C-alpha cells in the first residue's frame, strides 16, 4: 500500500485526501460487519468506494474495495 500512496503523491492527490479518516471509517465498517450488520457495512463501504472513485483516488478506492470483498467473503 505504501507504493500506492507514493504514486498518489506523485499525482498530487494525496494532499487532498485524508487517508487516516478513510482507514478509520473502513475499520469501523469492518467491525460493524463482525457484529452481524453486514448490509449496513456493505452500504457504507460502497459509499466510501464511490466517493474515492469519483475523486480519482486509487488508494482509497482500493481500501474500500478490499474491505468490501473481505466483508462479503
């Protein structure tokens, strides 16, 4: 993931995006899924994925999609 962040920095997008917030939001949604609220977690992860995809943020999109696959798997 470090190389993804470096690539984003080269594109000038890392300054606009708070990766710590994305990571904490994804972690909270993973925890929600573990509590049995899978649909709510999936909805939240899809929301994060869309926001990051629209912002053309590959790193954030990858975080959300990876978590989504883990939650649904």
